[in-house]
C-alpha cells in the first residue's frame, strides 16, 4: 500500500532560528491478522508487505512452514461501519487439511511496534518447536570478520524509507558471500523480520539454511526465535542481545552476533562459524 510515510507540521528550532515546515514521518497503523476468518492478533506496523508480514508471523508461531500450507491471504472489506476497506485487516486462509492451531482459539494478542508479543502467557509458550534444525546448508558456513563488518553499511544503504524519516527498523537477509538477498523496513523490528520470513515462505524458500539475518536494532529473544523458526543459522545485530536470546542461540546452534559496528563485534554464541 502507499501509506509508508505521512506529512505533519513541525516547528523546527536550529541554532536559535525558529521556522515552521512540513516533516516526513514513518506511518504507523494497526494491522489485524485473522486466521481462517477468526481474529488472531493485532500489530502496529508500517503499511506495506502486509501479506508477507502475516505469513511471517504465522511461521514464527509454528502455524506455517511450507508455501503449500497457505491457501491465500486477502484484505478484508467491511472493516469499517460503512463497509469500506481500510487495508488494515488481513485474513489468512490455510490450505485444506492444514490443522488450525490452538492459538487461534485461546489467544488474541496485541503486539506493539516496540516489544512484539507482549501477550505471551509464559516463556514456554514462546519456545515454539521449530520445524527444522538450524543448519549451515549444503556446505559449512564460515564467515570472515571482514564480511560481517561490511553488513551494517550494506543494510543501511538499502534503507530507502529511513533516509526520508529516520524512524524505521530494518532487517535483511544476506548470502554466505555477503550478497543482499532481501530487505524490509518497518516501525517494528519484529515486523521487519516477519516480512522477510513471510516473503521467503510464499516463495517456497524455507528453511533459510546458510543465510545471515542482519537487524538494525537489538537482538531480542523474539527476533532470535523468529530466526530459529525460519532455519536461519546466523543472526547479527548492531546493538545488544538479551540474555534469553543468547540462551536460545546456544541451545539451537545458532550464531548470535551483537554490537556489529565498524570493525568490532561481540560473538555470543556459535563462534565456530566465524573465521577468527
């Protein structure tokens, strides 16, 4: 959709000078995700790639793992009192024979752009069983420090909307050779990752063995879980990881890198994939 940015009036103060001007801001709107017609979750997101976002969210929940398990995704008309389409409600239909999980009946989650799945009842509920082990792919994955040091700048160069707003998180997939495979931006870091994973699901590319996920912010447990659920062996972040993210990486065999800036980084788990 076209509502990625919005214009608002701002009073700008610079070196004692005051003037009024329009400013470009990142758009933030709610997206309700329905599963087979039943409300499942609401997330605050930047409009765009909504079908990928919904599909990626269901991958992280363990509902989807293959493209043929997804029948279709549509925007729901009639979301307003006058029957109009806000393009803020999507319905995901599972293919015939794909079981509808208990989460569709037991949980209605409100997620925010800052913290993701705040409605989880317990840590055990977050530790969804992954469909695939975290693997390197057909060949051992070995990354040089020089290759890793180049990823933040390559991610930054691909952030088109950030250049206009300064208010978006980004997530990107890279090949073992450092080639940019895909990138997504969103006001929520977890949404950006869901959009990447959802696009891969719809293209039949899961699991993403042998790939590197680079995120522009911190590496929370939720982002580590999403990487594991997609079969991604390396998660790198420009900021800090959480303790649970490190624990999950160690348990699943994923490489977790934090504070990847300039020519420095911290490797918190899976250091065998980095040629030191």
